[in-house]
C-alpha cells in the first residue's frame, strides 16, 4: 500500500510553492521524517519529510509549481528499493546500438558526446568555476542532479574531501584540438552564473517566488508609508577596544564569537524602551504597541534578502544574541528557516557595512515603523575636545514611518543609540 506525500500547509498566506529539489530518487528507500524534497515559497525554503518509511515514487518533477495539499510523491511501505542511496536514477531511454570495435590499426579517434561531463564547457557556470579553481576532473565526480548532471554541491563536496584529480589524458593526434579552458576573472563570474545569453545579448529568467515577494513588499512600503531617514555617526573606539580585550575569553566561556551586532541589538532594545513608537505599527486607524522587541536581522542570500527574527531579544544577553544570530544566519543561507522564524518582527537592523556601504537609506519592512542601517567603520579625523584625532567612525541611519514617528523621536532615538554605543557600560547597567 502506498502513502501519498502531500504539500503541507506552509503558512496562512501561502497557497503554492515550487518544487526546487528532490533529496531522494525514484526507487530509493526513505525513513520516517527523512527530508525527501525542498519547496520554495515566497517566504522561505521548506523541506518535506517522509510521512512513513518505504520506497519513494516521485510524482512531480523539479521546477513544478504545486498547490498546498497536492500529491508530489508516494511511498510504498512494502516496496523494494531499486536505487542506491544518493545515486540518481536517470530516465529510461532505449539502449544505443553498440558500434563495431575498430581494427587495431585504426587511429583511436573519438568525439565526446554533447553531455560528456569531462568537458568543462558543458558544466553549469558555477560548477565549472569550482572545477577550474580546484583543478578537479569532472569525469571523476558523481553527479546527483537531474540526469546525473554535476551540481555545485557535488563539486564542492569533492573539493572539500580533497579527492585526488588524475591528470587529463593527452588528446589523440587525429582528434580535433580542444581549446584550453579559460579561467574566468572574478569580475565576470556573476555574468557566468546567469548562463548563456540569447543571440541578441539578453536572457529572460522568471523571478523566484522569494524575489517576487521581496519586490511586492518593497513597493508596498514605498506606497503605504511616509518614509523618512535621519542620520548620525558613532565613535566605535570603545566597542572595538572591548571586543579586543574580551574576545578570546568571551568565546572560550560562551562558545561563540563577540560581534558588533550584539552591541547594536542591546542598544536598540534600550532605546526602543524609551521611544516605543519606533517599535510600534499602524493598523488602519489604530496604533499597535509591542511590549517585546522581536528584532529582524537582514541577511543576504543567493535567493535574495531574508529577515529572520530574534524573538524577545530584550530577554537575551550578549552571548544568546550572538549565538541566535549565527544560527539564524546559517539557516537562512541554507534555506532551512521555519516560517515562524521569518515573521512577527517589530524592528529591523540591516548591515550594509559588510559590503562596504558607507551610507544608505534603508527601506522599511512592513508593517514595522523603523529600521536601523549600520555601515562600514572608517577611520576619520574628528574633533575630540580641542584636538583632532583619528577615530573609527560609523554612520548609522534610521528610516521610519513619519505617519507614526515624529522627527524629534527619530533624532532622539539615534542620539540615545549613539550614547549607548560610545559608552557601552551603560548597556550592562541599563542606564
């Protein structure tokens, strides 16, 4: 008897998803609760677990759009596995008629087929880059993609294991000379990731569901909120000195590094207590205030921007904040966040400084009324008393909904944030 594997409920507003990856192949044995497929929604990527143990029979293919409750596979509880774990099963195809063996005196000429994995130019750009940089032999990499194609994960796995790469055999004299593979400069790799362009120099690619949702929310923010941004700058000397002084002891004690984000998170909590409207939201003609601070941390991924949420961050110490940020950031980049971890934020921090941004005007994350932008730390000459000194300075920006937050509140919020960060002992004493 076969058990259906249906698309589970993925959130109140989610009606469909895209099946982006099968973790298991047709005929492969699966265990109860073992992830068998990955779905992409407009909020997050979600793994689908096996509801029972047995042998998998796939119904949908990668790239299909599926509705909530739709069957994507069946599991035969009494079936016999016909595929080894991790070994892709290629679609059935008629066996080719073997060519007669050439005479011993004939020249050993051979033209590789179009899908021969040993040809670097037939690999996906991201895979070819890894193969060339790590000097791997594609013919020795077991592909787990559709039809046995080599995926980026396959190549990375071989590179991480340090598998030996045999030197390529010299081409026969009678074979057509092959052009040497070109190592693509890093400045053009982003274009390579897009793939082959059409003859007119363009390529049309459907937007992912996550990218569509990002676009909708950004437009919604611009059209529904009166967004204004105010700026200030912070002397980061004391925070930097504290990190240098206690970095090793902090990591040894708590098992996690001490970063800048925990200082900013704690400073935001303290400032939001004093200016609660920055942590509030507008709902129709009402204002909803929040007792707790559910802090969103913007994380950039290959699929787009995601904002995982640290719930009740006002109850967290520095170590807890750092460990949660590390966990959520890793889960975000791997597409393993739950829907609960992506919703319910009341205030957001985004750090453009990790990319080198010196100044920016962040866009609100609806329905929130405030978002803090961190930027690159840059040494600049500043006036300290009656002297000019070189100090590590950071510009900070607060974008806010002017319908709810007045200019006085927004400026005062940033001033208070500056005070906490330039004298972080106040964060410990909560004064």
